[in-house]
């Protein structure tokens, strides 16, 4: 009636109550059965975390399953899918629940806080990050994953091992499309071979220089205060290892660790 006026006749065809739910399976791997997407976890529709997290599941699983089927990685590598994506699901559920609670406060004090934040955010920038509703999904960092090598670079926190690679402009287009579907050795103002092979896997080098970094985005996101860096990037565009310079033995070990063949850091 508020939208169309009192004189417009409206007939309700169907009315229902939708209940938001956030939950996940205890494990995403059950022997030879692997669960992903809505079959593995459920979140409320706030923050674009449903379909996005399902795609992140497949990004994580597909390259691991491919290596196992090809005999290049042990079957135990699939256990890392369970551990990493359960971690991702928990992060999504946490943020989605926060958004839901902000939209529909569960107590009077929560409502008072929500209303105060909304009033303040209209006029003051400091309050706007407190508004959780509508926050889009971000890939999580796989903290503590057994596939990560110890961080050997005093670089930006956002690109530490386990983190998803942030995009950056390069002379040949944006960075992320150049990292797709393979292990990549990303070098920034550092020497390294064009490729190397370990455990039947070929790692291809992507060579970049800060001389071409006109926006300083690459330096800000991958170098920080360092003058050079070498990153080992997984096929799902997460950082497996990083060092200030190429060390063949260290990066061969990092690759074995990233495919589940070596566990020591």
C-alpha cells in the first residue's frame, strides 16, 4: 500500500517466512566422497558468501584431485582440501552471521548499537566499517596449512604464505589471469630460471619488475620494504612460499610441501 497507494487492489498469492541458517558439515571429505558448495556448508544470503565460497571450494579441490589422479601427489593431499575449506567455511559463517545479526539484532542492546552505528555512519567515516551488512566475500588465508612453507620474506602481511594473491596491473595485463591453473614462480626484481621441474610438476616463471610498476601496486602488495621477492604460487592462486631471492633447494622443498610430499617447514 505504501508503494502503490490505498486505491490499488493487491491479492497475495503466497506468503512465507524465510529462516536464515549458517552451518557446515563436520568434514568435507568422507573417503572417496568429497563435499563442496551448498552440499558442504550453508550461509545466510548476506555478503555474497554462498556461491563465492562454493567456487573457492572447487578452486581448492580441482588441482589437488588432478595431481592425485595423475599419480603426482599422495592421496593424503585431499585431506588438505578438508582442512583448508573447513577453515574457509568457518570464516564465511562468522562474517555472514555478523551481517545477519546486524540486520536483525537479537537483543535490545544489539539493536541500540546497530541503530547508533547507522546514525553515525551517515556523517562520520569511522563508523562505516562497522556496518557489516552487504560486505562481499573475500577468499580466506589458509593460516597454519601444512602446505605452507615458513615465511622467509619481510613483505606485506596480505601476501604471506597461505594468502590469496591480490591482483595488480602489469605490462601484459592484470596479474591474476597470468597465474591461472598451474604452479608459478613469481619473481619481482629477482633472478631465477625460466622453469624448473620437481616431482613431475613443471613450475613456470613469471618475471616482473618494479620499473614497470607505475601505480606502485605491485610493490605495495608483494614487496613492501623489500627490494626483491620470489613467490611460489599454487594453481588456486594462493601463496605457497616466498623468499627475497631464488634458492633452488628451498623452492623445490616448498613445491613438495605444497603437494603434500613434505611436511617439515
